[in-house]
């Protein structure tokens, strides 16, 4: 006859461990979902900045003025091609907004705005905000150098 050792766990111990795991998940999951929304917002702002940078590079390479239209009404940013069409278009994900900002990060309304990049790399300058998850990420376009920065 064998004597049982203490190598196993009781049902009570297992219940306590599972209860603690459920409690930790209940606390952590809402924080993780907020982190995902922040990640989506940062990704969208990087995409908008990439469209602006692409337009600047295109203007310098092709030695012509290239315009970018930012339309807060439908959440689109697009590079205008030389033939009057669009060569690259980006739509912000649903639940996010585009805002045209003034120098002090206040909204200038929902009318479309145009930023032009010159063949020398300069631009009209401007500020665009990508909003979502209760936050706003401003993107600045320097009027002298045309440099695009996420602030």
C-alpha cells in the first residue's frame, strides 16, 4: 500500500489561484484596450506625416510644386498629382478625426486645407491634428524647410 504524498493541489487552492488570475485580467484588460487605441492613433498620425513627407520628396525630385489636401470632413489626406488627380490618398481609421489647427493648436474648422511643397523643399506650412481616444496628436509642417514633424 502506498502513502499519498503532498505533491498535488487541492480544489480550494486551484479555485483561489483561478480567482486571482481572473481579478488580474479584469484590472489589466481595460488598460490594454486603451493602449491599443493609443497605438492606432500614433499609427494614423505617422501615416498622415508619411503622406506629407512623400509630397515634399516628390516636389523636390520632380522639380515642381506638389499640393496636399487635408479634408477633415471625410478624414482624408491626399497628394495632388500634376494632372489634377490624386496620386496618393490616406483615410484615417473610423473613430479618428483630422483637424486643421492654428499655431496654438486650436481648431480652424472643418474646411479642407491645402499645403503646397515647392521644388526647393519649402512649403506653405501648417498644423494638422489627428484625434482619437480623447487625445490629439499635432503634426507640424515647417514653412521654410518643409520639414514634417509629429509633436
